[in-house]
């Protein structure tokens, strides 16, 4: 049920961290994986590692904030492999760490445009073809910051709440065409993206203390949940926000 053999998976933001872990795990599950982030140089080591492990991968650089690059990502994938069966929208930005009272309108618009609008645009480009091919699965990376308030990454949390809402609405719209759309909301994960959080000793100790599993996440933890959502193992799951946080939000 977790087999992705014969599937083509596009994973944005997959040069490192959670995205890389997802790309590598999907390839191990049999998928042909499109590795994508801003530069080819950042993506190439990931694709090389996948190939060396016996998998199939190609690189398509993409700045998700530029609609023409999103279209190129789709076009080059279709030109090479003819279809997209799984879409993982993982790439995101969070250029600020601090109070929302200090946020400028320009930065707020940049966060929402990159994290929400680009995700919607990429889905608009991919889902019609996915439906024509018989269906597929979409995983949008949300966050527990979109579920509860946060004093230092508020705008990012708003964008992630919007992505969860986008998943619900796309699930309603595309379910009749056999496309499942879900959001995946990680807790604190040890990645470069979240470095400002887990390198703060006080915050790290507090998170670990209040998390039932007594640790923060690893990229591999989130990749396993993404594989569930992308595979037939979750064939009757759509429109949901699946939280993978070690239990942090249950207390």
C-alpha cells in the first residue's frame, strides 16, 4: 500500500531538510522524483544520491514565487515523464523572526504570496492533468504554527493556516476526479529552515519538555507521514490536516 512504483512525484523545496527527506523516501518507494528548489547546484546532490541508491530523479530548478518558473517546473516534468501523479508543495519562506507588530506590509505580502499564492498556482497547473490521468495525491506542507498562535512566527503561521484551508477546498473540488489533497502539519523539526527555533536553548528545552515523545522531529519523521498521504495507504483520506508533532499540540 505504500508502493509508488510507476508514479511521478514533484517535490518543491527538496534540496534539503524535510523536502529532501520526502524526495529520497518517495524514490525508495519506487517513484520517479523531480527534485526542485531555487538552484540546480543545490538540487543536484539530492538527485545524485537518489540515483546512486538505485532510484530515478531529475532536477528542475524553480523559484516558487515566480509563476513562469512554476510553469516551467510542470512543463519540464511532463516533457520528461509525461505525467504528475503526486505533488508535494513543501517550499516556503519565513524571512522574519519576531513580533508581527514589526512586520512591514511588503514582508507580509511576500510571505503570503510565496507560501500561499504560489501553492495555489502550482495546483492550478498540475491538477487538471492529474485528473485526466485518473487521479493522484497532493500534499501541502502546513505547520502547527497554523493551528495555534506564535509570538515569533505569526505571519508564517497565518500562511500555513491558509494552506490547510486550501487543502480542504481543493479536496472538495477535485475529489470527484479522484484527486486527494491533504495538509501535513509538522511540529518543530531539526532543519536549517527552523534553526532559529531549535538553536534557542530555552525554546528547545520547553518544546522537548511539553512534547510527549520528549524530542523535536527529524525530517525523516515527516517524510514517513508524507509517504502515507501520497500512497494508497491513505486512499480514503482527503481534505485533512495531519499533525506530526510528537504530541506537542495535545497538551
